[in-house]
């Protein structure tokens, strides 16, 4: 694996390529959601997003990138966990729920749709003194 590469299920992407891909993909998602919400550049539309902390930094970046293209759309992004994202979306409180896990069959039955936008990983970091006990 090259330095700066991010592991994926199919391949490894250099970090700068992944960031460019995320920006483009984020803009595409935002554009599709906006079009489906009936936004026509009227300046009074708001896209509301809530959910997983793992996706929050990406969604904030995507929102900023999209607002460069269309500054008339307000995008409100808040984090509170994957469960909040699903709950808020199914209750109609937000337009997009950020979820860092698979959608449950119950949520899918209520209309939730899973769209993979990123992969993440968790790595433990231990201080030497804790590891060695010194």
C-alpha cells in the first residue's frame, strides 16, 4: 500500500484522490437531494441533515463545497449519533440522516434507504506507559 493510501474493500486510493472523489460525490448527492426537494434557487430552501458523528466532518465539507456552487441553499448539519439520524429522518425532522451502520429491517420497512458514501475505521491508540504499565 502506498503512503497516504486509504484501504477500501476493492482498492486503495491515495488520500488526495479520495478527497476529490468525496467532494464530487458529495456535490452530486446534495444536487440530487435538492432537486428532489423542489429547490429552484429561490433562496428560501433549507436542507436539514442529522446523525452519525463519523460522517459529520465529511457532510460539513460537502455542504461547504455545494454552497460554493449554490449559495442560495442553506444546509444545516448536526451530529448526534446514527440512531438520531435514522429517528430524525423517519420522523420527517431532517431530509438526510447520516448513519454509520447498516439500516435495520424495521427502518427499511418504514422507508429508510441506505446509500454508501464512505468507509471508516477505528484504531486504538495507547500511550506507552499504559501499555507497559510503567
